[in-house]
C-alpha cells in the first residue's frame, strides 16, 4: 500500500494546482473535462490533443494554463504552407561576421500551442515527432534539449476537412490524451456572456506558480500506488481492444482494425496516477482508470470501414470495452 508519508507529500505538492485551477477558472467558464485533461497531461508529462468546433475556448484555456504556471508559451498557427524550419528553427548567415548561427524556432518553449494542427502537411507533422517523444530537436546537425517541462497542446476542428491533412498514426499515438471539447450548458453560456461580451477589460490569468512546481510534482508521481490488480485491469482493457474475442467481445472483432499499443497501457496508468494526484490521493482507484480511459484510448483504437459504414465510432467501441471488462 501507499506510504502515509508519501501521501502527505503528494497532498502538499498538489497544493499549487489549486491556485492554477482558480486562475484558469477566472477566465474559462465551465469546461471541466478540458481543464482536467490539461492538468493530467501536465502532471503525467503527456501531450494533449483538443478536438472541438471553433469558439469553445480551447486556445484560451491553453494560454491561461501557461500564464498561470509562469512558463514560456508559443502559439504556432498551422497552415498548409508551414515549413519544418518555421517550427524548429534554422541557420542564419551573418554577412558582418561571416559566421553561421542557429535561430531557434517556436518549438523551444515550455508550452507549445499547435493551433489547427491538422492543417499542416506531413513534412511538418514529422518534424514534431522527435520533439514530442524525445523532448529534443536536431537542428543544424546538433541535438538541442527542449525546456522542462515541455508540453505540446494541439487543437483541431472536427467539422471542417477542406485543406486539412490526417495526422499520421505515429503522431496521434504520441498524444497521451485526446480531449473532445463540447458546448457549454445554457447557464454556463450566460456566464460566458457576462464575463466576455465586453469591449473593455476581460479576465486574464495571473502567474501563480512556476515550471519548477510542475517538475517537483512529477517527481512524486511514481509514488502514487497502483495495485497489481489495477495493473491487470489496465492490461485487460488494452488487450480487449486488440483481441476482443478473448475478452468475450467477439462482436467487436469486425469493427476494430487496430487496437491500442503498449504506449496506451503506459499512458492509462500514468494518467490515472495524475488524476489521483490531482485529488491529493496517494493511490489509484478503478474509478481513476475509468475517468481517464476514454481520453487515453479513443484515438488509439482504429475502426474498420465496416464500422464507419454502420456509424460506429471508436468512442462507442471503447465504451463497450469498459462496460464489459470486469472491474477488480
């Protein structure tokens, strides 16, 4: 079981997150799943893909998080004519000195907002892979480490497909979470109007923490206890997306083209730990796994053409897996 001293440390190290949440909520109305997803990705050192129609405060939430944490923040607007050098940087020749120097691109920041990421071509998408996986960039033959913490927070619009490029599966798998952002409720929208429908002062988040707070919290994440039965539960869930017939879900076999990779098992465990950490607990419960499971698995389960023809989405497949696999 978890060490009581470790649990006390976790509670202390998680305290700064309350200030961060308060600052974000002073700007963003509602959207709790969005805010939770950003914080879980932050703690678990995982990138986050945000999907939703325009106007749902996706970019504003990312910017508010970066401001509240006092980290460097760069926003990159992905377009069809974007080049890898626009993202990573390039070599510059100085006619005055006769020497080459390296100008680092906007990827060198604690928080990188890749806005409308699916509008850039494959060459630019591939340039992100090393940065997202290795937290480093090879530029002018030299490997340069990225700041710590380093987090890519990407947005995409699910309804407008003209001028977009499908994200490579290798890149999609590198996003720990895919958070689907929905419309606010009527009451939330009234509060949005009161807060934002003005030409004068609008709320802005203030710095209340530092990147060092994040690194200190991450150092304790491994101390969050995950029971062997819960580890087995995670493996059972992931294997059910690969071999559904062995999990008693034979009806899903013709609907799944590819199941989740081992990276999904790691991501599901770490995201569940981060959720427990956010609540100040030193142990993971089955509810933690279920709470983060859809965001971890929805983009890693690829459905067949047959499923698409029947209107069956990966979310529906994942939900069936969670409904069927026994909880320890």
